[in-house]
C-alpha cells in the first residue's frame, strides 16, 4: 500500500510542476503582448493562450483525480 501512496505522491508533484509551467508560460506570453504594444496579431495570441489554458485545465483535472485517489487510499488505511 505504501508503494501506491508513493506513486500517487510523485504523480501529484509531477502534475503540480506541469501546472506551474503552464502558469509561467501564460505570464511570459502576456508580458510579451504588453511589450509589443499592439504590434502583434491579437487573434494568434488569444488562440495560443486558450490552447495553453486548455492544457492547464486538463492537468488540473488530472490533479484533482489524483488527490481524490490519494484521499480514498488514506481513508482505506
């Protein structure tokens, strides 16, 4: 049972890292847009941010499933 808990913990850390990367990328893109002062295609940037947002939300959903699995495991012990 400890091995499963350890795997869940490692996966949770991995997912949190992926979410952090998404947040960092979003901030970088938004800062880039601010620096360009309207010189870039807003539609392209919006599409990029929406795609990144979808990836982040998918990882957040995976994290939620992982946290629920961990809670169930902890309640069974």
